[in-house]
C-alpha cells in the first residue's frame, strides 16, 4: 500500500533508500544532469500488463520498475535499465527520482495492535507519514505518559542525528532553487540512517522536507512556502536536539502507533470529520468522549481521496463487531470491553475487542456539555502552552463554544463568542474541498446574522482568532437558533450533513455590531522576520545575503524594535550577517562558509518567531481582532 500514490503519472512509489542509493552511484558529471533528466519521466511512464512500469530514453535505454507485493519499489533490483552504464546510469536514477516517495510505515509488515492503514492526519494538506507517527521503528516500545523513562540516546543515534543535521543545513543553504534531486537524495540517505538507528520521527520530519522541496520545484498547487519553512524548522530542531543527546521521548518514540490495554470503556460520539490527504488518501475520523471526559477517536482512512472521504462517513465501524456505521457512532455510543488505546486516544481494533452500541448523549448532557463550559481563550492558551513541548505536526484538540453569527467575510464566517467582552472569531472551513459541504454550510449560516450556535471545532493555531468548525448545534433555550431534525441529536456534522432552509428559524434577529480591527498576527511587524526566513527557504543562503546587501538591517528591523520585538530584530540582523559572511583561507582566498553556522542562526530566528506568533495568536483569542495589548 502506498502512502503517496501519484496523481499525475503511472510511476509506483519508491522507497527513499532506493532513490538515495541510485543517486549516490552517479558520477559528478551525471549528477549535474539529473534534474533535467527527471522532468519528463512521469509523463513518459507506461504501465504493463504484468504490473511493471516502463520509461523509454531514446532507442537503447528502457527503464523498468517492478513494484513488490505492496505496490512500491523497495529494492534496487526492482529498478533496471537496458543501457550499458546500468545500474549506475542517469536514466534509472531519473525515473526513480520522478516517482513518488513511499512512506516507511507502509514498507513494513502490519502488526495486530497497530493501525491497519497509515495515519493520514486530520488536515486536508497532510498526508500519511506527514505526522509524527510515520517511520519504520518496528519493535520499539511505546512511551506513554505513565511509561518508563526513555533511555539515553546511543552513540549510533547521535551519529545518525548529526549526519541528518548536516544534510538539513546543506539543504537549507541551497533553498528550493538549488534543492534538486542530489540535495534531496542526501536528505533521504540521512533519513534512512536515522530510521536504522531507531529515530523514526527524525526520518518523518526529513520526508516532509523532501516532499515540500519537490512540490515547490514542481510548482504544485498544494505547495505553501510557509509549510516548507515550518518543515525545515522542525527538521533542524529535531536533528539538533537528537545530535546533542538532549532529546526527550517526544522525539525518540516509536514509529508505529502502539496500543495499550484500556480495559472497559463507555464512549459517546461527538462528530465526524472527513479526511482528505494531499497524497491521495480519504476517509473519516469519528471523535468520541468517554464518561470521564477523555477524548478518543475511531478512523477509517484508505486510498481514495475525496470520493472515499464522502462515502466513509456512512461506512461501517470496524471495531469489535459493533453494528454501527460512522454516522450512527457520531450520534451514538459504544460499550467496549478489552479496549486498546493509543497515546493520542485512537481506539484499536484488536481481536479481543468487543463493542456494543449505546444510546447517544446530546451536547447538553455530560460528558459533552463540559466542552462548552470553558471560555475558548482559556482552552487555546492551554493548547499553545502544550505545543511548546511537542513536535510540530500534531492536531489541536477540539474545543466548543457558544457564538452569535455576525456575518460573512469572504469565504469565512465571523462570529462572536457569547460572553462578556468576547472577541470576534473567524470560522474557516475545516476542509474547503468543493466535494464536501463545509464551505456551503458556512455560507448558509452567514445569511442569518444574530443566529445563536454551539460550535465544535479545532482552533487554527497559525492564525489569529480562527476556528475550523466540524459541527454545529442549537443553543439550549435560545429562540433564534438552529432547528435540527430529532434524529440528528442536536448537532450537524458540517463535513457530511447539509443544512437546509428548514433548519433555520423564521424571521430575523438583531445583528451584533462587528468591530473588526487589525489582525494581531498579520499586521504585526513580525512579517519582516517571516519574509526573511521564507526567502531563505525559497532562494537559499544567497537570497538572505542579497537582502542584507540591499538594506541596512538596522533600518529594516527598526519597526520591530519600536514595537518591542527587540530579540526578533537582533536575531534577524544576525541571520542576515551570517548569510553574507564569506570567510577566507590562510592564503586570503574566499572560501565556502559553513552551512551549519547559517542553519543555527536561521533556526534561532525561526524558533523565536514561532514563539512570538503563538503569543499573538493566544492574545487574539483573549482580546479579539480589534483588541489592544
């Protein structure tokens, strides 16, 4: 099973180490030609009746990829070429470089107490293997909150992490413009060494960077420079901590989602969430609460994309023989015996698990009612504080709040939380794909200013006062609120249920005053640091150095100092100076500067920027878009 099926060609996915080995075998002269040779390979791929895929180069060279039983090329002998230089030829390396990367999690045999399918994440731009769970560290024990203390890193692990740090620093100095197949192969080789050393999360962080570089160089519609910048930050942070031997269990944990016995559980449905990954997977995650308020989920994510995400919402739940589909579970419950639970609350479907359907619990009753009792600002502040100690890529926990509709703002919905001095919040479609009803539902709600709602969603921690809603329901006792069918149990899943005119109250209500002021995050002078960091990712060290030559850093970052962001200004100035530094050798000749010193300077500025932006996001929830600090 491939985690990254190609949507533009017939090339099968390739194990990262196979590609890295093929590029390593090339001569220096052939490596210079590799990027150009790779460009047209995907379009020239032709599948055969025996499952093999061929790509022809002229009359004398035919490259053949023969994927294994799992659908991926996992061994060097599965990629052959008929030219005289094979297997050390440009043709073979070019075809392997054009193929999508396979996830290591898909290249190992399944385990009875791990997910049968990769974890696709719960964001439309995430893919299997993009989360921290990806990797191939089979056989490692899971580290839970109550588990044993992690052992110190071995010398082999520190060496692998140091090699990964050097490769990441070289890739950052090169940037997208020079981060072609050779740079990517160096990253993949270091990632494979990290996996062999038992560092699957470091490998997963590396694969995110490689995929981001590929998407940027191919000008893919799903590419965002901010995402690639974040991926570089997490890779350098992870590799640096591991190389120093100071990493905690969050960076050295198992590559598989391990399950532990959970005993007997009673869980109640909250809502369903569609999953559409950027790498061709689709499905559903049903969010649950146990009687004591612990959060759980059941997922069904497989290859299929948007079509499967739509259908999975009403597919049967594969858990302990329960006669329920995901639509029924989202509004019902389960009594589970012999439960197995992962560290993030995912319920396993082991052979000993037995489940019996229960009556659902409305949002007005416990344990669901507790989700709406806490001010949203408090919940977001707690999540942002927890995020400081966790690797990037995890999804924020769901939060609930009662809001009054203000109106539309483009494709977004503006609402105000129903509490004194509440901020103006922005509801943005959790999955804006046109085949899902998220956007259409928000548009219908926006047509009813003054409507009172209960909203359950996930805060967007990268934007000011923004919530990604998954489900809505009426406010108890309110007159001007939703009127949903009784069988919906007082909530509508925005990714599956379609709101109609009959679901809204007749007449109109007094529209609340919208005093939207500046966006605390977007309008802060921190954009200057963000632009510098992103220009370094796009154009490499040279782009940052050019920025240092064309503008006086003291003038360029003066607005930061005047706004109180003095540390950000100093770090940006130091980064620009390091990027433009050209040392000389003992004979006075210009020498190549160290990419590691540049990477350390870039990482320091990036980590500080992320912390400052988290503070502004927390403030936007507490004070609103028009508030003052």
